[in-house]
C-alpha cells in the first residue's frame, strides 16, 4: 500500500472517530427526553441527542442512496454503448472480409 493511501486512510479513521466522539458527547450532554411527531404520529420518547443523531444518520443514508441513482443510470448507458460498439465492430469485420474477398 502506498504511503499516501495509508495516510489518507489514517486521516479518515481519525475523522470518523472524532465524529463518533462528538456525537456521543452531544447525546450525553442533551439528556432531555422528547417525543417527536412524524407525519402526525408520535414516535417513541428518547433524548434530544439520540433523535438528532438518528435523523442525521437517516439523512446521510438517504443522501448516499440518492447519489447512487446517477451512477446506475450511467452504468446502464455504458453497457448499451458497449453493446452498440460490439455490433459495430462485428459489422466492420464483415465489411472488411467482403472487401478482402473481392
């Protein structure tokens, strides 16, 4: 593994650990219990920190899933273009054989 990759993974790990520590500190520092309502229905009671971190994680996951949509559409497009290229190469080989046979 290259040195830069090792350093980037180390920095990412330290950043992830710092985020976890800050999240735990935030949850412990805000022990007030609330019962949020979602779409008119009350959810179960929990601390302010728990609910904020929970909804942050849900939002991050939804954002990640939304960012995958362009990836899959481009992947489908690439596969279609690869099939078209393969058909065109076969056609080119057929034309070359016909010209060489003349």
